[in-house]
């Protein structure tokens, strides 16, 4: 684990993110951060932009890595919003599975029809 710095809570129990963390997470103005707790440790992650902007790849992540992160976000949403987002994610997963299957078939045929 690498130490990056420390900050002090203000009167409203808020913190200012240190520059190094913002750079590592590639955060900019108006970006959102998610907080998780795992075995007593707090984890910060940048919230992904809406999926319409992502396509199959996002910041060098594979689609499946993006889908894993998107599922974490969906699990934290209010039920009504989560239902719509889950349906969208499931549809995207099915589309990518279909595409991957077609690519496997093309590869096993040596590209011939």
C-alpha cells in the first residue's frame, strides 16, 4: 500500500481530495466518486460516465471490466433507477456475447463462409 497524503475533515465532515488521488483516478470538475468499505478499509472509485458514451471500451478497460464496474454502480442505485439500468446492462451484455460468439465462429472457420 502506498501513502499518498492526508487531509483533515472540515466542520461539515467533508474532505478535500488531494491532487495525487484526483490524478490517479483521472477525476475532473463535476466527476463523482464512490466510497466502499472492505474489511475495514475505505475504497474510492470514480463513477463511470453514462454507458451511452462508452461503447465497448472505456479508458482501456474491456467491456467486461466496464460491465463489472457498472454493476457495482447499479447495486447502489434506488430500485426504480436500478431496474432500468440493469435492463440496459443486461441487453448490452447479451449484444457483446452475441458479437463475441460470431467472432469465435469466424475465427474457427478461418474467415471463410
